[in-house]
């Protein structure tokens, strides 16, 4: 998006927040949104396509959760069609390097903080409330059936062998009603904001992929995950929620996600292939 195209949104911001003198802007681009950071204080998100509904979902989810969870999440200050504004949560994005520099006790506290956020999120509202604002079951990763239907695209012999073992286990995952929750569905490192000095959780951002599905989808590894942190979060979460933990599921959903990506790209995604192998190796250690 050019500066000319951004101008109307900056003008709208000025109109809605007349006391905020714009002194600094930083432009960023996500997969589905343009993002403008203003004065290190405000986040403006603009949808890329007119038919996208993700910002509308985020607005509804954030408003629904307002006052219901203790973990800091964005508070919608203004929203219009395809445009949302909220104050930036103070802190820095979590990175692997930052995590590795934390001591063991600090790592444990961070894992407990994130697990508590998930516990709050998954139990903060009734499923009926989430359904009323239009949330549905996620279509990512692909279902067991859809992955099987596209398995003929796997040409690599090593992946074929991994797939045969993986799909038997993936097919066995049954999601009972009590495991179906409002999920964040995109808990990658850059959506986890931490305090730069203490390493504690400052807040969670980006609820555009929120859905209704298994809580394991929020515990799963992803392409930005730190396996040790993911396992610790899952263990703390199981204790908080008083549920038995099937650790294999956090790896199976990761492998399913990367097989979905690999097959979506007709077997030509080398990064997805590497992640499938990584996930399978981690699964084998369980």
C-alpha cells in the first residue's frame, strides 16, 4: 500500500483522535493486513481485501472479552469497515533469543503466564456467546479427510513414510465437546508481548484468526515455536484446567498444519517439508 493509499486512514485517525499529534509513523505489512504504528502508542490495522472479515472478527472477539480476562489484550478504541485502532501494549515481541537468555525460573514464569491466558480465554465465555458473534470451527489445519484426499501429491519417499505413521495418529484425535473452546488460533511468538526486563507476559495481540475448536490448537507447536516453551505451557495449562494432557497432540497438530501447507503448495514447499520432519522427530521422542 502506497503512502497515498494510507493517507485517508491517517486523516481518519486525526479526525477521531484530534488531541494526538502524529509525530512518528511506522508501516508494517502482515499476511492479511496493513499495519500503521503511530507515535509508538497506537496500532492501526487495515484489511487488504474488501471481502476479508478478519478485522470484524477481531473487533467482536476483543469486545466480547473486555473485562473478562486479566491478561492484557488490545482494547478497541475505534473501528470502521476494514479498519481498527487500539493502543499498543507496552513491551517487546517474544523471540527465541530473548527466551534463551532468560533463567529457568523466568522461563517457567513466562510459560505459566501464557498458560493462564489460555485458561482465561478458553473458559471466559460460553460457546454460545462465541457462536453468536459468528465464530466457527477453524479450517486450518486441514481435516484428516482433506489431508488424505491430497496425499497423492507427496512425492518424497521420506515424507510418504512419515505420512503413513502421522495420519494413523491424526485420525485417532477426537475432539469431545468439553475440549471445544474459543481459541486464539495464532499464538506465534510475535503475538506474545513480554516485559523486556522481567520476561513476564505483558499481553497477547492479534485475534483475527479466533475460532471455536479444540484447545490443543492453542497449545500446538507452530513454525515460530520454542518446543521447550510449548511443552511447559501445555503442562501448566493441564494443571490449571484440570484436564489430562496428551502431549503428542501438540506435535500432531503441528505436523498436520505443515502437511496442509505442503499439500496446498502441491508438494513444492521445502520449508513445510523441513517442519514436518522436525515435528515428526519431536513426536517420536514422546
